[in-house]
């Protein structure tokens, strides 16, 4: 059995958008970004969807704002952790 290819965690999109917003994709290599994404996504709940349009129409503004704040906080924590670990090495 295989799940539909369209099923994905909406937090992944929010995370990637935030990484681009912070320009982390331009300032760090793929290894750093992969580690950062894993650490961030493990801090966040799952919100599986099939279509982005569903989130645009059915997600209340307050819930979307809360999700964005969770992503920002998780990125900050993960970045602080990774940077501290790299400074030790």
C-alpha cells in the first residue's frame, strides 16, 4: 500500500518559507539545512493535508498565525542548538 503523493505536512511548507525569509538557504550548506529541518519538524505537531488550497480556505487566520509563531520559535531554538554544537567542534 502506498499513500497518495499529494499528502504532506503543512508545517514543512511553513518551515521552508521561513527559511527563505531568513535567507538561511543562502547562508548555510545543505547538511546544516537538513539538520535544521529535522530538528524543527520534530518540535512541531503534524498537520497533514492534500491540497494547499484547503489550508487557504479552511484555516482560520488565528490558527495560521499560531502555526507561524510555532515555526519561528522552533527555528530559533534549532538554530541556536546547531550553532552551539558547531561552535564546540
